[in-house]
C-alpha cells in the first residue's frame, strides 16, 4: 500500500507514528484503514504515496514526534541568567515536551543553555507560564527547547494542547 514519492501534492496528510513504529494509514476517499510498520522510514523526510484497494492514490508524511505540536503565536520573553541576557520572543509552536520560538532581535543563546521563558497562553484563563528550558537547537533567530521539568506543566498545558 505504501511507496516513497517525491512529487509535490497540496493535500499531503500527516500520519502520526506510535512508540512501536506503527502508523494507521486512512484512505481519504473511502475511509479504509491499514496499520503498517514504518520502521524503515524513521530517518527519512520523504513524502510517501499509498494506493487504497478502492483505487484512491494519496500522499502523506510520517510524524515520529512523541507529542502533538500546536501552532501558536504567543508573545513572551527569555532570560539567560548566566549571561544576564534577555529578549522578546514569539512562541511559534508548543507541545507537552518543548517549544519552538523566534527571537525578535539577534541573541547570544547557545545550545545546551538553560533559559527561563515567560509567556501567557491564549486560553480563557490567560495562564502565565514561567518555565526553565534547555536549548536543543538554534537556526538564526529560531530556537527549539525542551522543558527541564515537563511534569510541572502537565496541568497548565494538558487541556490547552487538546483545544
């Protein structure tokens, strides 16, 4: 049912992979479902193509992330205590394990730095988040971080990420 493909397709769906590298592919036309082992595709970024028994051919990508990422646009601040550096940021996506943000100005953040983030969720309670994070990757002004203590955010983020 699955082949690798490289042609662009506007209707590419994202399919989430579970902890055992299994993915459920669902035909967008008839709803036929098939569970497949996607271990061989783990380190690829390819678009895949499937052909359903009903004849429908469709494309999809695999998402191996452990947690759903919610796209957001939240204003916030960062503080690097070791260097007394701070700046304004836009949180671009958020998950149960980390955040991706963009710094509004050039920064001196380094990989593995511990940084405090402060921002307010756009939920009805306007929940304020103050959290220590570890810098995982940096590309120019874009930064990916992991929470140092993800359990501390379960209460605040659990429902927020589902809405």
